[in-house]
C-alpha cells in the first residue's frame, strides 16, 4: 500500500501492532491500514505522509487510532504507547503536531480513539478534551464495546457512529452511555469444564493468577453464565487472567477479566476463534476475589487444592 493511497482515503486507520486473536480479526477486515508499535512509528508515519502530501492533495479524513483500551482508565494503547494526557510526554507530542499543523496538512479534521469505552472514565474523557484543545480538532471516544463487527473494509463502519461521542459533547456534559446489545437468542452458556485446558502462558502481557476450587465457585456465582455473546475482535486488553486447574496436571482453564471486571471472556472454541463474553453481576467483588489469588510470581500458586467440578 502506497502513501498516496493512504492520502486518498476518507479515513487514516492506524492499528496497534500488538498481536492477539481479537486484533487480528480487525486487521483482516480493514483493507487500508497502517500498523504501529508506538509513538515513534506514528511520528515516522506522519513524516512520510507530509512528504507525499507536497505533491498530492489529501482527501478530507478522520484519523482513526485502533487499539486496546487500558483496564481501569479506558485510555487507548497503541503498541507500547498509552494515549493518556496524565502521562509524561503525551501532550508534548500532540502539541508538536499542532505547532506544525501536521493533521490539517494531511486533511485530517477529526481524531477517533477506537477501543472499548474510550470515553467512559473521567481520565479517558479528560484525555479526549485535552487532545481536542491542543489540536483544535474534534476528538471522539467510544461509549460502549467495540469489536470486529463494527468494521468493514474501509475501517470503522459509519453505521456504528452512535457509539462515538465527541469532545464538544463531553465538554457540555450532555453524554449518556450507549452499550452494544446482545442477541439473547444466540446466547451461550458457560461450562467451565468444557473450556480448553492448556498450560499457563507466562509470556502474556497481562497478570495471571491461579485459582482454587472454593474461589472459582464463588467467582462463577458472580457471572451471568447463560448470557454469553461472541464478540470477535473485541478491543479490550484483559485486566487479569485467572487460571483454573483442570483435571490434567499442569493444564488450566482460562478466564479473562475485561472492561474493568464488568465482563469475563473465555475462548471455548480455542484462541483462533472469537472470545465469548459474560456479564458480571458484581465486578468490584470479583476483582477483590481475584486480587487475593496467588500470581505466577508467587510460590503459593503451585499449592493447588484438589480439583472439584465447577459447572
């Protein structure tokens, strides 16, 4: 894909270079996109596009930044860079873009932070409004869950624009949360014993804790186990992963806490297939239970109690 092709698109779609099954589905759908692993890659991309724009008039467009939202803050992460104006260097980067009119010169009239609930926390909203003030452009976040079904070959599908909320509305405090509905006729039930049993992956970028039979039963009572919905490409990095010992020694069933504990995600058909999300009735209690479990770094995680049926 050439730079001139990017300049001619109505969206400049930049996708995080993080690799997981959810993001891969979105990458496969979008035809024109650029992968970045952090701030340096984004800066390099802008430089190349500015050079190309000297000989080609760019099409008016949005800058769509696609990545996971960070657990707890809902701010967007691109590779190793978190776009959170409370972090050192973030505002400086965007001020430099504004000082050199980088985005207007590329035809960009709005920025969209496309991850799950990137406008639902106070910290995320402050970031959106701060970026808008710095850039002099409208900046949008999301009020709800965003996943692969919200994209087409051209990028974020306009049919789902109601999930977006702009900085102007946030500043006027007129926003109300909009959530993606679940088709209950296609709901899946959670059977813990039927989940794949695999060894723990110690290389994953999120924390992992090992559960025991008693805690697992308590956690399952907090999960609405008959309301599962497949959401391929859900852009939400796990807050934590819980490994439940399976019947085969050294293997575990995996439960991921996502969207600040509001949902539990599992992969009943394997990680190559879409994850299934289940609502949690008491996210606060669930997180308390999980935080008390031993992590991979503590010796106690090997002291597992005898496995008992959980389902």
